[in-house]
């Protein structure tokens, strides 16, 4: 395999090929945006033409907004989520109710929800067949973590494996290097799932590899999120891949007719090779993730490689999503690899999280690790947008003597989201939590590790969108891998700045005092 970054086409030649495609892609997306704006403009005109009918329509919409606010307060959502929606609905009296209807009501999701439920039942059958029969004895050796194991294995239904191995990659570059080396070995199947699929040098190399492997008869499947890839998608390449037999599935293609279905996205990232090796972490398909393209300073990412029977769980997760999108019916077991038993020093539970089942698996896993920490708790996340329960859990952990440290970016990718993230610094610092910002740029890894014993690596950020609106995946781990991840975290802190209580960005004066309430109101919607 050629070294990552040494491409057969020079950059100037690539750009000549790429720019016409980007212009065509931009025109297509611009048309969609203009259609959305046209719908909004027509609606405003109809409501403000001064006629008696428009005045009646305005009153109806106001009553509808009040009714929606009343309905929101009766839902089972978190209190801060409900408060944000009520304030937005009543502030925008004419359109507040419509806005809520478009983005929050779930009635239009019933067909998808039912399909997702059916696929979950099917997946559960396959997952039970891959379960590690040594679960009870392994858990008995770690009685302090029985609750964490029970939640994932019994309440949620994901098997635990003690005969699989996990490898931590502390950078996006090292992760991609390993992924390419493994993909080159593919003989039977190659599954790739990504939130962002971007026109990039990295995609060019994956594209060429997929073409070669398809010619060799490898079953190749690619899942991407259409909103995540908005304005970036290499459409022509995907059409070419489909012509040679690669199965390409887009999660909820963007629709110019308003629909709250656009709010639930597939944020997962995984690569599975021959059912024998699986990868997950923060890296999407784009050059910024491996620092070939500098957008927000140095990009710090990471991920893990799984080998052994635990890969079967990833295979089930991927095929379940593929079936949900495409409406197919697959025999998952055909894609399970032959695994050698590994004398592993780690327990591993891969899991995924759906926004359609109202079970916040990712958030619950994080909360259990936080509540179970005895000595230290390290968290790395690009976004820190917390609900009351998560905020209280972190504060209580620090107040109880646990060394709690959180690493966020110093150079943001989204400025307002970054301001919202910083709005949580003060109450955390006051409780004893130590906050750091990654000085060289943007850290995108999603990790939580405690006590040199327990760790979680996956795709879920510490924010409302990951916990409530996105499809996510992760791996709960216990064993020696936690120490390795912890060491990398501490090394990263050496090039990061600690935010102290006297830092102006956490002061309770001026612009901070003015904007902090607004940030908290809008936080659940980001």
C-alpha cells in the first residue's frame, strides 16, 4: 500500500478535475436552499397581506403556538429542553408552533420508527448469538462495575466480549493509516459508514481503493449522512461506484420541503473489513481530520480498532442501518468473520444509540462512568453542551474529591456553539472541575476515561444533539486500554491551556453576563 498522502495525481491536476464538479454540486444545493427560502417568503406574505383572512390566520397561529407550549410542558423531555422550546415558541408567536411541529413532533416518523423497531428486534437475535458466555464470571471479577455492565448487556441488549482486542490510535493520521492497511486486505466485504463524506484527497484514495476491491469481487457498502455531507459530496464518484456494484446508501437525503426528519442524522463512523476488524472514533472522510487541510489549527482526533468476536456487534450495527435506509432484508451471519480466541486483558461492549427509541444510551453510559469514578475522570469532547443532570453529575464528582478534567477546543469550528460550550465553564470550575482548551487548534476525539480501569470511545459528543437527535455508536471498555487512553489525554494537556477562575472568558461581567442566559436557552437546540 502506498503511504497515505502520496497520490497518483498531483494537486493541481486534481483541482482541475474537482472544481467543475464542485460548481455543479453547489448549484444543486443552492437551488434547494432557494426553494426553502421561497416557501418561507410565501408564508410571510400570506400572513401579512392586511386582509381579514390573514388576521384570522395570525390569531389561529398564535393560539396554535400557545397550545404547542402547553403540550411541550406535558412531554417526558428534560426540563431544560422543555424550557428552551417554550421560550422560543412564545417569543416567535406566529411561527413558534410551526417551528416546533417541524422539528420536534414525531408523528411523521412513525414509518421509520416502526422499521427501526423491527430491525432492532432482528438485530437482538443476532447479537444474542454472538454473546460471550463468560459474561457472568468476567463481571464478577469487577463487582464495582456490575451496574455499567448490566445496563448495556441486559437493559439495552449488547453483548460483552472478553476474548476481543482493542487498539487505541491517538491521532486521525495513525487511525487512517491503519484503516487503509486493513482495507487493502479486504477479500469478502468492506463496510464504511460516515457522517461527513467530503470531496478531498482522502476520499480520492478511498474511491480508488473501492474501485479496485469491487473489481476483485469484494462486497462494498457505503453509508453517509446527506446533511452531514451537504455541499461537500463527491456525487459523480458515488454514481461511478454504484455502476460497478458498490452499494451506496444516503441517510435521509435532504428534502427542500420542510421536514423535521432532517433533524435526526446518522453521526456514526465505522469501518468493518471482512467481518474481522472494525474501527470507530471521531474521523470522518475529509482532509481536515488528518491535517492535510488546515481549517481550525491543528486537528486532534482519535479512534480505536477492534479485532475478535466483538466485531460481530459492529457488523450487526452497520447492516441494521443499511436495511433501515434501503429497506432490504439481510442475513447478518453471512458477514460475520471467523475469529480466533484472544486472551485479552480488556472487556469490550460495542453499542449503538438510536434517536427513535427514546433510550439515551450514550448519555447513560457517560453518566455511569462519571458516577462510578473514584480517583480521576478525564473527558475529551469538541462540544460541551450539558443538560442539568450531566452538569450536576460532573459537579458532584469533583466535589466528592474526584480529579475531573475536561478538554475542549481552543480554535472553534462553530463560533456560537463554542460560546455556548464556554458558558458551562464557570459552574464547572466553581465546583472543582479543571477545564482545558487545546491550544494548537481543534480536538475532535470523543473519549471518557476513569481510574485506569474504564473508558469509552465512540462518536457521541457531550451535547444534546448527540444524546437525543443523532444515531451514534461507541465502545465501553474496561482493562489496560484505559491506562493507554489516559496517558494520551495527559500528554495532550501539556500543549493545552487550563482555564482558571480568573480568566476573562469565565467572568460574570460584561458580555458574558449578557450572553450566558441566551446560550443556555438555545443550548438544547444546538
